[in-house]
């Protein structure tokens, strides 16, 4: 028997099983933020672009991108720097900044 919304909401922090039972699929935080922006703007992309709710904590992420990570990458590449490689826990990959790239 499935749990009621009240029972699901009372489980803190929510687990993946509880999230699935509530009807959610796995997704990245940025995708979840983008989905909330769609909901808030009545599913109008133009309204997301023109959003003036600059006080909203999600506002900088409304394009589905992390603005400070992109800025840091652009700064590094414009300075002629290189991204330092670090061995990852997974064999056959290296880490370039926050991205996993096959070795």
C-alpha cells in the first residue's frame, strides 16, 4: 500500500525510494531548478528569460547552467591556464575541473 502525501512529507530527509514513491524521477539539481522556473513562468521560455525576480534564490540558475562554474572556466581559459588533471576513483577517467573525461 502506498503512503499518503502527509506520510511521504514526514520522512526527512527524503530518500531516493521515498522520492520515487512520490512520483519523482532522478534528475540533476540544475534540471530540477529549470523545471521549477518553467512551473513558475507558466511554461513560457520567454518568461524565464525575462524573469525579473532577481531576489529568487534560483534566479541565477534559471537557464539550467551554473553561472559561477562557467565563469571560472572562462577565466581559466582566457588566462592561458590549463586544467590540472587529477586521478579519479574510477579507473580509465581523469578529472578536468568538475567534468569527468575518458582517459
